[in-house]
């Protein structure tokens, strides 16, 4: 392969100014009665893993206080609250019921780090209580819940940031600049893939007693009642339809979001062509798919998404990633590296684009949180507002639904918000909430 290494760029650290170069964030107007130095009081619900990580990123900002924390698992709640006290010198009030927490008047923003089946209810309740919301991805576990959240966020006019933090990363902002400036020519295909070991689920274990200090009924919430099984609980709930969408949605919303951003697509896929199966030889605790090949033909580009759970290698020797394929060059990215592979023009005897490599990328939760805080103060739209979260979630939900109902092609109509060729698929648009929980009406 021919190569010209005119531009091999390695940056050692990402600065706010560096990100600003790629126009990710608007200038801050502070138009909501907030001054730049004003304090923001945050509360966390769902403290074990990602939620706590996001809380810590909030507390890295000098104007943030943690005034409340909530979890249905007493052990998790006490351990994480202790860390907040010792590391950040903060003394949050502790709750097991998020509805009680939302009555606390001094909370400005709520971070939702619970499993996906709770995202819609908690977001709506928080908005009703007048709070801003940082809700983890995928935005919701069903199509109907995504729409409710978009409508509720518009109705209450609060800042809602969905935790698709790649929107705030240097690497992906750089990729978008290269694509949108025409550097790689007409974008023809966007191929993405995710192959992770954890996607096959844990080893099967029998049902058991509810662990001490856990309010299991409150963990289930609107999901159907079932005996306790550790495989359906902390961390591994994501392999069961009642609470999550498997590896396909866990990574899919992050990756598909980048494909949609590249073409400024803000709607659900009109067509989803789907192969979905469970083919991993060993039986594991999982309902969701371990093997999937999905194609979303959009107007002038095709987006493909490939999942092979249990494997640790993939295209371009990357276990997950995206290839943006243009006429002049292909950009290959993950969260740590972006490479531009230019095409050779045989008649002009030169490359059609400049080679570019950036290999010092890092996680961008901190930048995404900073953007959330700035938008609370300014009233500007955050980097990942609900309609952006919805578009990405709609792609993975359509793919998962196609697999579940055995339809290789699903057609969606944004006007009626229904699939036009499958009633069985339409039956999966709305979740059935377990009493006393009811699906909000927005
Ligand atoms: N943005 C990212 O890169 C990223 C990475 C990992 C996970 N996530 C998302 O973060 C969310 C949480 O995932 P996780 O891996 O941290 O899950 P987890 O199971 O480790 O943690 C969830 C926590 O929520 C608590 N919880 C459940 N129901 C509750 C309720 N009703 N009230 C209070 N607390 C409740 C649980 O007890 C647990 O402590 C998911 O939506 C996941 O998709 C995002």
C-alpha cells in the first residue's frame, strides 16, 4: 500500500482549547439566572458502576456539590457515599427510594445510572420535580419510552444530557470535522462493529435469595416480577430484554450515534435489514443476541453494524470501531485512535487526501459532564440532547425487535411511529409496566 506520512500527528494531551478547535461546544451565554461561578447541586440515583463514574466527573468541577445519593442496594450506597465523603469531602443525604430523593429542594440536577428499564420513569419524575437530568445511555429500553422522554424534556424545558459521551470526544469531533469539511470525499458507507467477550453473558446459576440490604422489588420497578437471580441483577441485567438490549444496544448506541452524526440523521431508520442469532456454542445466561449483522440503508449512505459477542478481535484488528468510507479516504476510529487512510489517485499520481493519525484519545465522560453543566447554566442544547439519544436508540431497538420477531426487514414510519410491515414488531414498541408503575403520558 502506498503511503505519504506528511501529517503524522501525535498529541499528548487534550485541552479544552483543543476540543474547542472542532467547535463541539457553543459559547456560554449564562442566560438562565446562573453565573459561571454558581454552585450546582447534583444527586445520583444508581450508584454502583457508571453512575458513580459520572458523579465523580461532576465532582471534578469546583462548582459541583453532591447533595444526595440513592440506591436500592444498601451495601453499594454506603460504600459509594463513604468514597464521596473521603475523596471529595461531601456529605450527601442517602435514600433508597428515588421519589423521596426528588422531594429534596436543593437538587439542581439528577444523574441516572440505573439499568435501562428505569431511565424513562426516573427522567420524567426528575423533570416533573424541576430538575435537570444526565441520563445514561441507551436513553430508554423501548421505543415508546424514548418518545416520552423527548416530549417530557421539551415540555419542561430543562437540560437533559444523554450519556453518549463520544459526542464530546476530541477524536469523534475531529472525525466529524474531516467528514463535514469534505476531506474524505463523498461518504458512501459507515461500517461499525463491536465484539466483546462479556456479550455472551455469565455462566448460568440457579435462582437464589435476595441479598441482604437489597430492595429487589424496587430494582425490578416497572419490570415483571421474577425470582431473584444474580445473573439478572448488578451488571449482567443487560443480557435480558426486560432490563436491557444486550451487547447490540450497550455498544450500539455509542457507535451508531457516530454514524448518524456524520450524516446529521436525527430520525429512526426507515429500513432495518437484520440477521440476529444466538450461536455461541456454550449456553450462557442471556436472552439477547450474541451474533448480529444489521444494515440501515439511509438516503445516500448505508450504515452497517456487526456484533460477534465472545470474540476479542475484529476488522482493522480492533475489537470495536467505526470505518467511515469516503471516495477520497477512509477514517477508522475507536475512542483512542483515529487514522485517515487516503486513496491513491492513479491518474493524478497523488493521494486524494492527507494521511492523519491521532493515537492519544481517551474517554470523554469528563468533557460530556462539563458540557452538561455549561448547558444547565446557559440554556443551550447539550451535546447529546434527547432527540439525538432517541435516534441512536431507535436504530438498536429496531434491530433487536427485528431479531426478536424474526423479521429480516423492518419498515418504520416516523409519522405514525409504527412499523408498517409487522404487527408483531409493533407489539414490542411499548413496555408493559408492572403495577403500581404506569407509563408516563407525554
Ligand atoms: N456511557 C457509558 O459509557 C456507559 C458505560 C457503562 C454503563 N452505562 C450505562 O449506565 C447504566 C448503569 O449501568 P451499570 O453498568 O452501572 O449497571 P450496574 O448494575 O452496575 O449499576 C446500576 C445501579 O443502579 C442501582 N439501581 C437499580 N434500580 C434502582 C432504583 N430503582 N433506585 C435506585 N438505584 C437503583 C443498582 O442497585 C446499581 O447500584 C446503564 O444504563 C448502562 O447502559 C453507560
